[in-house]
C-alpha cells in the first residue's frame, strides 16, 4: 500500500476506522492490488479491538500482531483500509448498534443490514470494497449477505483458525467472508483455507422443503424460482426432500440451549465486572445467557449428530442442500421489536443447521421479494468449502439479485 493509494469515501457508515491506510499487504499474491475491511472482532496490529461496545474499546490494548485470518489476507497481498462496525460483542442478527448507529443497507436503505457483520456487509454492498472479513456463529455472515444482496460464506467449523478473534460461542464460531461476487468470494476465501484444493461446482441441488417452509410464503416462492434458475444454469439435477424429519424445532431449541451457555462462559465475568451499557436486545440476551442451564448444553451435540446423519442420507457428496438464507427480506428499521424477534426466531431455525453441524454454507443473492434482496442458502458437508466456492463463482453468469 502506498500513500498515494486512492481511498473511496465511506457513505455507508460501515466503518469505525477508515477509510484509511490501516494495514499494508505484501504487494503480491492472490489478493494483490485489492482493498478490504476487517470486522471489529479481529486483531489488527497497531489498533484496538472495539467489539461494538465503547467500554470494551476503552479497555482494549493496542494489538501488536494480526489475527491469523487477517495475516493470511495481508500475505496474499490485500490492503486493509478499514475496521468495520459489528453488533455488540456479535450477539445480534439485526446490524443495529445503540452506540455507533446502523450501517446503511445500500440495497434497502429503510431496512436493517443484518448482523452481526453489519459493517462488513454494508461496505461490500456499497462498493467500498469487493470483499470483507466477517464472522458467523448463528448466521452473522449469511444473514447480512441475504439482507444486503451480496455473497457470503460460513466456513467449516474449525477449518479456518480463529486465533486473534474475540470469541462469542466457540462451539459455533467461524470466520466468514462477504463479497460482491461469487468470483471475489472464492478469491478471498481461498487464502484462508489451509490445504486449499480447487473443486468442481455442485453436482446436485437438494431442496429442503421443510426448512424452506419456515420462510414467508413469498420468500419461499422466490427461492423456489431461484433454485430452478440455478439448476438450469449449472445443468444439474434438483431433488426435493423433507430434510429434518420433524426435528426443526428441536434443533433450534438445542442451539439456543448451547449458545447462551457458551456466551456467558466467554463474556460473563467481563460483563459482571464492568456492567457495560448494552442496547435493549443485546442486554436482554446477555441477561438470559446468565441464567442458561449448562445441563442442557449437550442437546447441541445430539442435534449435530442428527443433522450430519440427515446430510448423509439426503445429500450426496458434491451435492448441496438448498433453502432460504433468512425467513424473509430485511425488516424495516422501525419494525416493532416483537415482530423483529419473531422473524429472528424463524431465521435462527434456518441458520442454526449449519452452526450445529459445523458445516459450510454460502448465501447467494439469487432471489428477491418485492424488489428486496433475499439469499439462497447452499449448505454442504464438512470440508466442502471449495465446492461451495466453485458453485458461487459458477453463478456469475446467471441473472442474480443485485
């Protein structure tokens, strides 16, 4: 990165720091010449981690080294020009932040951008950068991708090292990537995958009709149309199946039993010691986490076994499970809290499938509802990240929602 490097202004309110010369890339590699931003949960040398909360930021030390994932991008030639806003401690899917405001959803300015990787998604959707670093615990990469009409991937749990990342619920935490195109998604994610090996695109689409039914009717219809278009474009077979065998509610309950236990184990001591001011929804979730029953945490392991068995039964190697990324298009900014919670509950029932099983999933901007973006989720077996990336890249020629 040189001092003469041109930096576009941030009209999307996406960044806590930047646009500025935050970290210089190596100058060579797969990402040479490109610019990116990093979610404010990763170590970036010379800067503090803010984690979406001013008390956390005030106490945070200046980092002397980069997070593992950040270093991979720098080594691959990327220049970091910003540190992107996040929902407080990543415990939200909305993208709002009572302290720093709400990043702009360029594709739907009167609606939330989705979270918790809100700033990363907003920066990509606004064209500030072609790709950005994110995280995904319960949907924090995939939901913003859906709401903002961009591409996003949750990587296989444990495949990308999380060294230097502020954790939320380690059993589910993963590094994610948001991108403006399938090609950029593949290009940016590749350097993060140890032992990366290119794979062909998906050979079969398996529509999870029961998971898709959790979405609003118009959203489900739009995703059905998107599946047909994707299958035709890729010239592959489409199969429809009831995936969960009636266990969707059980799986959601299992996720919501384990996540808060881990959240409180991660942040409880800091919260009790500092009593930070949280936004209403965030504060309530931390309060509930403080009362979560550790004895129920093992339900997540049982659910994971069931999901992996269902994948083995219904999705062949090289195939993908397809459904809507979220229960509908992005909610309006002023939507009452109770209605937002209802949408969030249904969305978590969809996003928790990948989280529980630790499998990779991409959100592709293949659908729209009343002109608003809606993602098509493609979920694969553990370790098939490269196949999902190839599938996303192969969809460049299709007419996708932008």
